[in-house]
């Protein structure tokens, strides 16, 4: 029989090195989580003691490692008995399989065991002294764990003067930085700044700060700027009636890519879980970044993310509804702010509208399209009396036809932006009719409603002169009246006739234009050929048609001749 108080050396039921490999390669993202686990264990122990003693005032004190001294985390929580230590620290991870280990972690979540093992990410030796508050005059129990997979449990020669737990972490030589004062201050501030328990590092209180959702608007904006690094355009309260979820959504002041959210800052009952999590807000909320306390939503084994449960799905839906409702309210009460949001995030909002009916219902009446009759929403366009509304799927083509369409009084929609055609096609499906149809380049040219030039003699002479000037560029040449008169030519690209034969491109001279009128009066002018060649290039440019190098050279030569510098 061993003498009373002598420690009994025991063996883990699994190789501790294998457990640490699972921790470091599969469960935790970084060594820094060891401190979060220790703070979380201490906080859980304090909560357990409060259930035993409702008026108990808890505290957590962290002493950095200096020289060869260990780092110490001390709390005045519920404490552990020897049997609890043995149960929690010796039987967890009874299988080396990752899934079994994660299941054990969830089983003991909020308790001492697996969280303590995270210390072996930075240390080869960990000591735990604990005195239980459940039994008056309880002994102080000492647990010492080693990297070789062994541990000892026995009565401590150094007794704690009150219930609680003291964890002493002796960092490995290469991991000293993780236990230094500077690192501990930084990590404690990140992990525990809004924790409702006093957490001190080297005597300085770093927790119990007011959560951002409990601050005034100006302080919330300042918090966003300091913590998230941008000046928010607006703030959306994100409270859910489920599971005590609370938070804020900060609207980004820059254009964000749809489907690529930056991620949100997630807490769990005041403890930081993740700084770039994308689980709580719906995917379409790319235009904001949130800070949220996940309340009673369950965490994964690593405590670095949330479990994908039905509860999480319901909360995500409610937060999405809250965000959508806020957008509707902003549109109604602060249209200038809403306009700024639309301006910055139009492409992404259109992508959302293509996929989601809820956001589409809002954007049909608020998201503007550029048209030849000014900016119009989808609802405005659907109210138009035309059976079919024309759109062009290329922004350059729209620019080319804008002035012609305006003078013709034709409504044409610019759908050359990201997701604009897709959104119009979705609306067509909802309407059960082709309310929006794409224009071809021939259709665009016909917008000018050209009227044939009546003076056959003058017209014939100009046609002959144009044919001679453009002999190396096969093209059909026409003369017509159309508006605006400032546009000298129209270019109709090559295409197919109804019989399937290839049709040459067409250059239409505008008889209302002053330059063309001068050509009509005297097509034999020495500069007429250079003017005709220059107008051909102008036609290509106005039609947003690619100009070949030879065409550019022709334009340079024509301009030189016209300016007398050839």
C-alpha cells in the first residue's frame, strides 16, 4: 500500500502524442487557441460555482511566463475533485479516431478535459491544482500531465487557500512567445474583451467591455472602424428571438463580390469564436459584415465555429429576414442612404435578385437600369405600354445607339452590366412572356428610322465617289435622312439575308448632317475621298465596332490630307 498523499503514476488510455496530433492538425486552427480554452474552462467553472452559490463573484487571473517560470491561469470557480480529474483527463479520447475525439469533445464541452489538452500544443508539461467548492475543507488535488503520455494525480503539497483551479503551463523552448506578456495581452483582449467575468493579465483588467450591440450609434461606428477596419455606411440590428442571438450588421462602404463574404466576428456568450465566420448570415448578405453573439447555438468540437444544426438554419433565416426588412425601411425613410448602397453594391444585389425571390421583390421596384429614357426600375419598365421592351446586352452597343434611340423616342434598356440580362430573363419567366427581348445590331441600326434621300442625281454622284474611295473595303453605301443630324453616318454590320446569303456591311450617310451635305453638293472636291474614308472610320467607332490597324492608318492619312499636312 502506498503512503497517504503519495502520487500514483498512471497512463493515458491513448497516446497523448496522438491526441496532440489530432488537436494541432485536425481540430484547432492555431496554437493560440490554448489560451481561449483555458479562459473558457475557467469561465465555465465560475458559472458552475454560481449555480452552487448564486452570489459568487468570479475572477480569472493570468500570469505571463517570465524566464523559466510557467504561465499561470487561475480562477475561483467550482474546482475539481481527484475523481473528476481522473474522469475528465484520463478517459477522453478513448479512440484515436478524429470523429470519436470530436464526439468526446462535444460531450465534455464546457468542462475541463479536452480544453486542457490544448495546452500541449505549446507545452510538454502541464500542472493543474484544483480545490473543489462542493465539499467543505476539500483537499487541493495536483494533476501533472507529460508529453510522453503519462500523468500523475495526488494531493498537492502546496494547497490552494480557497476553491478554484490553477493551471501552470511550462512552454516549450520554441513556443515561449505564446506565453509571453505581450501575446497574452493581445490574445486575451481578442478572446475575452466582452466576457462578463473579470479577466486580468499581469493585474490589468482586459475583459468586461460593453458589447458593440449595447453601445450608442457613434460608439458602434467607432468600434467597427477600430475592430473591422472600415467606416460603415450604416448599421443593422441583428437580434433573433431564438437562442439569445444578438448582433449588428455593418454595411460595407466599398463594392464587395457577391458570393465572397468577408466573414463575421462571432462570439459565444461573450467569448470570441471566430473572426471571419460565414455561418450566421445568409450568403446573399455580402454587402455587410456582422458582429454577433451566437448565444446558445452549439459550437463544434474545436469551439471555433458553429454546429450546422436546424437551430442555426432557423436563426440564419431570421437574421436574413431582419436584414431584408431593414433594407426596405431604409429605402422608405432614407432614400439617399439606400441609393448609396445600390450604387456600391448594384452588381451583387442583381446577382441576389436572380437567385432569391425575397430580395428580387424589393429590387424590382428599387434597382435602377439605365435606359434611353432615363433610369427606370423593372416595375417602371413593366408598366410601359410596349408589348416588348428592347435591351442590349453590351454596354458599348448601348452607348453607340443611345443618341439615335433618344431622337427616335425609342425605349432601349442597357443590360450590359453584370447579371442584368440574367435578371431580365428571370422576370420574363415570372411574367410568362418575353417582356424583355435582346436587340441585334441590325435592330439597333433600324432605330434611326432612315428615310431615303430623294435627289437621285446628287445621291448617285456621292455613291459613285464613295465606291471609288472605298474600293478596297467592300461595303454597301446608302444615303438617308435620320436624326440626330449631328451623327454623320450609321454603320450596319455584315450579316445574313433572309435567303441565307451573306450581306455586306452598310454605311449610311446622313443627308441631314452638314459634312454629308457638303459632299452631296460637290462629291468631286479633291478632299471628298479623304472625307468619305474618315467618315467610314467614324461610323465604325460610333457603332463600337473594332477598327483594324489598316482602318486606323486610313484615318490618320485622311486627317493629314484634310488638314493640309499630308
